[in-house]
C-alpha cells in the first residue's frame, strides 16, 4: 500500500516544528545533567547519565524517523501499524518516566522547570494551526475546534514563572498537571480518531497523516510522548514527601 499523500506544509513551519523537537530533546538532556548536580552524584556518574540520555534520545529520533520515512506504517494490516507506532511511542515514554531516569528528574530538577518544560506545547499548537491553514491537518487538531492544548502551554509558562519566583506550591502543581493531562488525553484521542483507522470518527475532514511522513511523525514520540512523560514525572514529584 503506498504512503497516503499529505499536503506538505511550508519550509518555515516545518523548520519551526523541527526546532521544537530539538528543544524537547535538549531540555531532556540538560535536565538529566542538572539532576546529577542537584542529587550530588559523582561527576563521572552524572556524565554517564547525561551521555546515555543524549545517545538514547538520538537513537530514538533515528528509529522513529526511519519508521515514518520508510513507508512501513502504510501497510494494509489490521490493526493498522500506525496505531502500533502511536501506542508504542507512548509506552516508551511511560517506561522512561516510571523508571530510574524519570525518578532522577523528579528528584533532581526544580518543579518550576518540570512544569515549565510543557511550555513547548504553546509554539507546537501555533505550528499545528499553521498546518491547518495550509491544509495539512484538519481543524479539530487546532484550538479553533476541539484541541485546547494551547492552554497547557500558556499555563506552563505562567505556573513555571510563579513557581520559580515564589517556590513550590503543591496545589498549583496539582491543578496544572491535572489540566495538562486532561488536555493531552483529549488531543491524543482526537488525533487517533482523525487518523486513517477503521474506527475513524472525524470523516468529513482530511485525515491526520503526520505519522506517515518525516519529520512530521516525530510529533508522536517527541511531542505527545514527551508531554505524557513530563506529566508522569510531575506526578512522581507530587508523590514525594513535602519538603
């Protein structure tokens, strides 16, 4: 089965998207390094964590990019391979957040930074809106319709600054994380129901085909997956005893 055709967006919006993905990876690596310092790890141990995280992120970039580029997701199978790509990406994100790497970030990164990390969702939503205007994604993937994840990005900026200036506030962190998680589940559900799957719900609009094309397929593992991991890590911070 050939790769479903998609209207390729402008070079400027594509570059903006790649910059957002690079920023997510960069924040992950910097956060890992920062955690080692705050946890008082020996320099060699902290360096191993940082290098290992950077190498793992680059391998994941290459692997997921190859999957999108290869056309393997377009195979006519049941269930669709794109659905495995989506769920597999989220499983990797959850595994990262629920194991030692996520624990280090929850313990060693200031909560203002853990919340502020989600600010990447603000420019991402602006890019998605641009792609809607260009005919790449349907309207339900934007804040003009069902996707209100831009509120998470705005809240991350405001809450992150408040936490940075005033110090930890568990009620504020709870409110932010519950809101962001709910909006993430909402947009992820919309994306799946807008994709070319047998149970597709949004049939009057163009299908979401980002996963079938490089670099746009990175939106699943490095935007949706990163947001999911970020929320789980904040929940892990909340589960820690209050200082």
